[in-house]
């Protein structure tokens, strides 16, 4: 998950960055599920499962904020491009 997020910052396109953040969120969900399964199968204790779930949630909250922020940036760029197209069309007329 961390590698996906780091790779996201290397991407120039907002949509590409958003894609890698979505992959990071999916990977984090997988980790949460693995913790759940390990607990149900008795491989980890109640206390360890609770601690790991807390860690997963602690990573998930800022990641979700980063996704929201990136979505807003992508939307803003799309609005600016649309406005520029309208302006150029208006000036060319």
C-alpha cells in the first residue's frame, strides 16, 4: 500500500494519481480483511486484532482525505480546462 502511494506522487496526471490512491485503498482493505481472517482462525489474539484494526483505520482516515483532495484537484482541473475551451471558442468567434 505504501509503495502504491509513493508511486502516486511520481505521476503527473491527476487521474493517474487518483488511480494509484484507489489501489492503495483497495490494498488497505485487503490488509483489514486478512487481519479479520487471521483473528477468526485463531492465529492472532483479540488484543492484537483490535490493535491491528486500529492501525488500519489510522492509515485509512488520512488516505481517504488524500483521495478526496485529489478528486477535488482533478475536478478543478477539468473545470478550468472546460472554461479555457469556452473562452478560446468565444475569442475565436
